[in-house]
């Protein structure tokens, strides 16, 4: 009975991974296709990568998306950490329900509504105070921070809620100030959550199409917007090459983050074991 169950679980897992990653593998394979037709294999070739590197529109859009993604992820981590810290450590305070609802609203709000509301906000602000002057990188970045920080806040709040506060209390009993306790004790413990939040915010920014379409202007097309405009005319092999490069970059980021988190977890485990040995 156990062997049948194991065989069923293994088969289901294989089908699941094949369903998820099969299309990605085929995309990578056809990025090296000689033919312009993406469904007809005509031999191995890397010419589409050369075509991609000569496409200034795609390169400019990729650079803009990366720049927006880095700024958005960094700002989202800073603001989201503050929001998560307030929700996890400040207990019940006046306006907590409203604040919690405002933080979590972007998680459940349809992207069309979010994009339209931000567009109306930017247009009204430009008419009232003259900023932002038009729509471009600044408005896209602000829009991405608006919804990305909500994800970071949830991650940080969850990590802080499961954190043993006795360690921080012991440090304060020994004379450490709250700021030093946060920097020396709390921050290293929640560092994996911050890294995860940064990567998630960066991915959400790099992947966004709907909201960016509302708040962007002429000359400020992100990579998803350019890809979408090209795909509407038919998928070309250079798009496959671009997708392959993006997959490679994301894989490298995930591997690096996984290695860093694993090392940090091992270091913390060794520190706890050493502390227990010292007590004995």
C-alpha cells in the first residue's frame, strides 16, 4: 500500500513539474531555432540572440524595467518593513484597523482599478502642483512601490509575529537601546524575510503590465509592454531569446538568494547550539 502511494505521489509530482516547466524548456529550445517560425525546427542557431542585442527598443525597455525594479524593490522593503514592524509590535492602537486595511488593500485590489486610480491621482497632482510633469519612469516606480510594499509588509509582519521577543527583551534588560536591539538582533533575524520581500517586489515590478500601461507615457515603455506589443503581431524567435535571458537572470538571483539564506540559517543554528553548549 505504501509503495503504491509513493508511486502515485511520484507520478503526480512528475506530471506537475512537466506541466509547469515543459513550456519553459520548449521556449528555451526554440530560442536557438534557425527558422523564423517558432513552431518549425530548422536547425541550431544563435542568430536571434544577435538580433535581440541589436534591437534598441527592447534593450532600452529592459534597462528601464531593471532600473525601476531595483528602485521599487529597495523602497518597498524600507516602507514594507516599517509597516510590518508597526503591525507586529505596536499592538492595538487607534486607527490600526484602518492602517491594516490600507496596507493589505493592494493585495486584493484588481490591477485595473489600481492602475486607473493611480492615473487619476497623477493627473490631478500634475494639475494642482505641477508634479509629476507627465508620466514616465517616476510614475511607474511610484505605482509599483504602492502595491509591492504590501507584499513586503505581510512577509515581514509574519516573520516578526513568529519571532521570540524574549531575545530582544533580554538585550534591553542588559542596557541596549531599542535602535541598537533592532539593528543588532532583530534585523539579522528577519534578514531572510527582507531578502525574500526584495526578490518578490523586484519580480512583481519586472512582471507588471496592466498598472504600468496606465501610468506610463511616451518614451517610457517597460519590457512587458514592449513584449506584449510584439507578441500581438505574432511570436518571433527573438522574443524567445529574450525570455531565455530573463529566465537565466532570475535563476541566478534565486540560486544566490537560496545560498545566502542557507548559509545564514546554518550560522544561526550553530550559534544556538554553541549557546546551549556554553550553558551546559
